[in-house]
């Protein structure tokens, strides 16, 4: 009986760890409209990267989406908004909305990228901190493992310091 309880505890613990390990991964049920519309201009970010309040404001303000009119029809807005709310970040580093609801202004993002020279963000192979796919091979799937990093093509040697750590 004790062995069965121990085995059940281990199994539940592994399930919990797996769920928490992928909290920023892209959920399996990505709406096609999210991938095509949001992914047309930038990586369609995994919803776990921001809290629900941030996603609510972003979806409500698509006509002025960070300097661009990204308006969609009401049905698409409702579908995307519902999906983002359901999968929004709840892990400890995402509980508070970052300034201007920008993932790149979140404390966890800034901490993870603190060694990146600001000139690297402006390099033509990167263009901005919001271009996750420039360095992260699994960005579209919400995978940001340090083992899957690449140096953006053409990035000068003097800006590569953070990739050598």
C-alpha cells in the first residue's frame, strides 16, 4: 500500500513539474487566426508570457497596437481574446503586468537578456527585442531554452558576448 502511494505521489509530482516547466510554451490549441494574424508581424507569442490583464488590454486596443492598426473583426477578436485569457501566464514572474504590457519590458525578460548589448537589438538581423526568432530557434513554439540559441547572421563579434556565457 505504501509503495502504491509513493508511486502515485511521484507520478503526480512529475506531472506538476512538467506542467510548470512549459508554462511559457505554446499551447497545442492555437487558433489559426492567432497564428496568421498575430504571427504576420511578429512571433505569435505564447500566452503564458503575459498575465490575463495585459492580454485583455492588448486585444481591446488592436486599432492602436504599438503604433500599428491591427484591427480584426469582432468574431476574431473574441476568439483570440478568449484563448489568450484561458492560457494567460500565472507563474510568479508574470503575475504583474509589465510596463505598457510589453513582454520585452517584463522584469523576467530584462533579467534574462541583461547581457545583450543594446546595439544588438538594433542590428539588421534582429531589428528589435521583440524579434525572439532572431536568436531563439523554438520561439514560434514558445521554447526558449538556452541550448537552442543562435547568433543572428551578420551580428558583429563585438556584440556576441552574451552568447558566450
